[in-house]
C-alpha cells in the first residue's frame, strides 16, 4: 500500500471490524480520515484508539444516521464546505439479516437503506469533492454470499421479507452499481474509479453481536464460527480486498475483489466470481441506477 500523505479518505462504519482496519491502514500510511457511523461514544473511542495506535492525529469522527437519506445529505453538505476534495470513499457500513423487517425514516427496509441506498446517497452527494481529487476511488462493500441474488424493484420496503434474499440482493446491487457508475464516469471522462470488494469470512461482530435479534441463518452462522473459528480470517486480513481496490495501481475500475481462495472466504485480493457476465446484467444495472436516483432524489 503506497504512502497516502495528502489523501482525504471517508469510511462508513469505521468504528469496528473491517472498516476499523481500513481506517487503521490508511492512518499508518498518513492519510486524513473521516469515519462515519451512528454511535457517537463508540466513534470517539475508536478515533482515540486509532490516534494512539498509529500516531496519526488527522482522524475525525462524524455521527451520521447511515439509514437516513436526509441525514447523509446534511453530512455531505457540511463536509463539502470544509473539504474541497476527497480521494477515497469506502462505503463499508452494513446490516446483516435482522430477524424482522425494520423500516428507515424513508420507508426503506433497513438492509436496503444502509447497505445500498445510504451508500449510493453518500456517493452521489460527495461527487463534487470526488471530482476535485486526482483520480479518486469509491469502493462499495459487497459479499461472498452465494445463491442467485435477484433485485426485486418493488420490494425495497421489505414487505415480502426474507432476510437472506434481501441481504444478498443489497450486496449484488452494490456490485452492479459499482460497474455501472464506473462505466458512466469513464464515458464522461470523469476521473473517478468505482470498484467493489468482498471481505470474505471475517472475524468481526457483524454476525455474532446480538445474535438473538438476527435471523435463524445468522444464529446458525454464529454457532459454526464458534465451533470452527479457522474458517474465518482476521478483520485486518479481510480488509485487504478493500484496501487493494482503494489504493493499488493495478486495481481495475468496475471490478469486484475478494479473497483468493476458491470459495472467496480467505486469502489475498483477487478478482471475484461476481465479475462474470451472468451476474452483471447491465440492463438491470441501468434500471437500478434510475431507481436509485429517483428514490434518493440525487443526480449524476
């Protein structure tokens, strides 16, 4: 990872897990870092720890409700007033399979609101600063979740709630929009590269915290991880695909990176199977973009 002196980095969900490791890596490499999450106390603690561990004092926490389109736009407006350029945006914040449907203030199911529409809103709202940087990058967090993810355009409110199906749909949406936006920016000669990254199976609290409030599949997963801890990799190792996408000169715009073992669970960064054309239906991606702009009331 090259030196990041002078780079401005925005990371959502950077108070723990993979996002925290992303922030730590950038801090070690001398970047200025803005961490976004909802819990103020947890955010302040994370920033204090990062400053102490890395010696980098240029780390700031912003308490933002990442499920709220309005809150995200208000944050973006405020940071654009003081930060004319942003070099890297990492949309890392995510929710994984709550047991019951929960709606955001915008009437969106919580995983759609946080994993996808919140990230999309932030990306669109920060475009002026991303355009001002020299070849900026946006990295959207996707998942190794298997199956046949399908984006159902009339179920963003989760009225037909299936935690697994919605979760993998939000992660496929992140992958699709990364390729779609990257293509548009290329065509318009806008120097912003958009990529996606999967952390594989990471030893974080995303699956295990408050297991009783999560779906049955999540509770089973938490038990399996306790019985077989070696199937997961550390959060610092799991951060590598994101860091590769965000900083490496060889990373390709529109591509999806994941750990390099056959299952995409552990290892060093490599291209992920979702890059295959059968998953990347660009007609669906175009419809997704149009719907996203409509729902978030944003413009390219």
